[in-house]
């Protein structure tokens, strides 16, 4: 499959419909989705790229993991929002 720029891809898309944004990290994938009008991106979830290891870490480490997950979701939303803004021009 060829790699094309965002503006080239826009010509191939239908006029309406949600778009998916991904923040591909080495350990996790942040997922975001746009509204059908492609004006606003929202974080959806973070997917672990490999098997989750249970640690016998303190409670603070669990909240740190949750923070990381939210950061990945928002990074995906930020990436998708940039694409949506570019498409709107």
C-alpha cells in the first residue's frame, strides 16, 4: 500500500465519517476518534502492545500506569486533531 500525504488521502475519503487516530508507542498504542463531521478529536483508550506484567509495586505505581494510559490517549487525540485541522483548511 502506498504512503500518501494527509491532503492526498483526504481526496480519497468520503465527505463525512469519523476518523481514527493512533499514537504508536513502543509499549502502548493511544487511540482517538473524531466526530462524524471531523471537527473534534477525542481520546478513546490505550492498548498495551505486549502482555501486562503484574508487579508487586506500591499503589503509587498503579496510578502512574493509569496516568501513562491517559497520556497516550490524549497524544492520539492531539495527533488526530492536528490532522482534522489540516483537512479543514
